[in-house]
C-alpha cells in the first residue's frame, strides 16, 4: 500500500511539474511574438528591422508548433494510437540535415558515417534526434557537443555527448519516464516539458533498439542509441 501511494504521489508531482512547465513554455514564445509584432507596427521601425522582427516571430511559431507536436505525439504513443509509418530512412542524411539546422545554437563536433540506413518512421526519428540535440545544448553549459553516427559491430550507433552538468545516478533510471524532469519547476532554470526523452525511448524500443545514458568524462552526459 505504501509503494502504491508513493507511486501515485510521484506521478501527481510529475504531472504538476508538467503543467507548470507547459504553461511557461507556451507563455514565453507567445509574449515574444506579441512584443515583436507590436514593435514592427511602429512607424519609426526601419524596413530591415521590421523584416527581422517578423522572421523572429515566425521562428517562435515553429517553437510553439514543435511543443504542440511533442505533446500530441507523446499522448498518442502513451495511448497506443500513434501509427508508425515504416519506410527506408537514410539516417546519415537525416542527422546531417538536422545538425545543420541546429548549429545556430552552438558548436557541434560531428562524425557521420555515410549511407547508414534503417527501416523506420522518418517523422518520429526527426523528432527523436532533435530532442536529443536540444537536450545536449540545454545542459551543455555553453560548451560544444559531440554527435557520432557509425556502425559499431552489428549495431548502427548514434551517440550524443555533452560536457555540461551531467545527470545524477538516481535520476538516470527515471529520465525516460513521462513528465519526469530533474528538480522541481520552482527551482529549474532549463526549459522543457519532460516528454522528449519519453518519446525517444518509446521510439527506439519500437524500432527494436536500445538507448543508454551514461556519464561523460570528465563531465557531462552521453546518450547512446543502438539499432540492429
């Protein structure tokens, strides 16, 4: 009975953290979009600056779209209603393209072995890779991150390493749970909803793979995906 009550308490706490974080995640880009559009309407704003403000507003709408997509996909996976669309995917090309989009956030040291292919759902794999890269940057403490995709033995292996604050051992077994995030919302400074790693693990398992998290040396974390 104690363990049942404790499990319910922890789940409720994670759900409360999720609601707090989602509220914050939505409010921030909405406020930014409103401010930038209001500023762009001012008659003294130059044409070049107005175009820059509009472009930044569009970027924030993409952030909102990504957030909504993460939430919808996580709920569909949880309720077994997500329909995976399997096809041949050139993982090397996908990772290279996504890294190109993410390089604006910081330095990425990468090694991508060419022509590594899988049979999988391209849409959700893009989400998985983006989630892992964004997490690495989020906790990297402004240090470069490393991304490697290569054949290692019989496995197609994707590794994403950061040199940030790292993850405590007691948190490593929980970070793939839905809504789980390290620390409480009141003390946390990093963004997120606690759904990204849940989607990552469910996707990897659906593709008959495994995902591991370990400590990087001398500091930081390593996320490793192995696919047959």
